[in-house]
C-alpha cells in the first residue's frame, strides 16, 4: 500500500494516519503520526462588538497606526497584567 492509499486526519488526541486494510471505516487502523513541535502556538478568539463600540476601537487602532487585532490584543494584555 502506498502513501496515497492512506488518509491523514487531525483528531483531538493528535494527528493520525488511517491505513485501511479494507474499505470498511469501522475496522480501519488509526496510527499516530509523530509531529514536530509547533513554534509560536497561538489561539484565535472571536469577540462580538456592538457597531458603535467596534467603530470606537477601530478608530483608536488607526489613530495609533496599529491593526485592529494588534490593538485589541495589546489592550487585553495590559488589562490582564494590572
């Protein structure tokens, strides 16, 4: 069986390769794949703003020459470190 005959998936327990001996998904063998460490692991957060608040924050970011995500991240970190 060649590499193209397997399927790689990401599960909550890690990255696995499914190499079925048959076409039956239930009887397939899942083999963990070693993965290199992830550098600079990041989390992405979605935050809802009322329109007026969003405009206020976006204007402040522009005024200081920063992108919106950078502005929000820096403000959140400042507040958390107080």
